[in-house]
């Protein structure tokens, strides 16, 4: 189950990419709203998956 530890960082990478994309769209007067929404969702998923993986790991240690 080491895969769950690394997938959360993939969400973080996507979040950083979409923050950059939104910033560049903001500077060119395009609509960056969708990029910022996806970035927020990806960063939320990073923390959620990290918490879930830790909870799952703690449950396996107790058994």
C-alpha cells in the first residue's frame, strides 16, 4: 500500500501547475476561474489523501 503515500504528491503537483496556469491566465486577461478551482480541489485532495493514508496505516498497525 505504498502507492497511497505517493499519489497524494501527484495531486500537489497538479495543484501547483494549475495555480501557475491560473496566474498566467490572470496576467493575459483571460478567465482564470476554472484553473483556480481545479488547483484548490487538487490541494484539498492532497491533504485529504494524506490524512486518509495516515489513518489507514495506523489502523493496520493496531491489527
